[in-house]
């Protein structure tokens, strides 16, 4: 079977709109399969109706909630304001230590220096060290040991010193 025969088969597949073709000749098997892009076959969901009511001029600001002497609860947006977030630069498996049973590279509350190893991410059998980007204190570890991480996923929160 030569290239001209394969091109003829491809032309026939296009002409007859075949998605798959298999030919076995003289102990050689040729299997061709057309890749099709996924297509949306369902109905488009309705768009929600959004309305905007501008604040009334001269209206008083909302009253402070009761118990104003209590400590403010941090929301996810507030807690990261003055923290350096270390994110995963690759997809892989997150490890807190160099080997099973070894102590972790860093723990919550520990001071770290710029360039210090925080963890390892294994990707395609390669161990990639993830280093601190600044001096500071580790405030939070977002990922469990042995967990798969995605590109851009949060790994650590560091309060810069």
C-alpha cells in the first residue's frame, strides 16, 4: 500500500462522509478515523434577566450590623489582600516533602526565605521544586500531600515580612 492509495481512500471517505474506515490487506491493517469537534445539540439555556437599580442620591449608607465590637470575619477576597499567593506553575502531583515519611519542607507558621523550597510537584516523572517568591511567614497550605494540582491552583499563602 503506497501513499497514493491512502490518498484515494481519504478522498473516498470525504466524498461519502465516512467517519471510520478499516482495510486489512497482506497482513497490514489500515484504520482511519475522522475526528469531529463536539457539537452542542441541546437548547440554549435562557439568559437571566438582570436589572440594575442605581442608589438614590442622598440616601443614607446601610447601617452597621449589630455587634460592631466583634472581630471581622475574613472572606476569601479579604484574606489574600496582603498575602503572597504561591500558585502551581504546572499540572502534576503535589508533595510537601522530598520523600514519604520525611518532614515537610515548610509548615504553617514557619518563616521562609526567598528561594527556599516549599514543595515538589511531580510532572511526567520529573520532580519540580517550587520555591518561595519572597521572605515571610507561611500562613496557609491550600493543598494536601499527594493531591493532583492544576496550573494556576493555589499552593501556599505567605505573609511577606
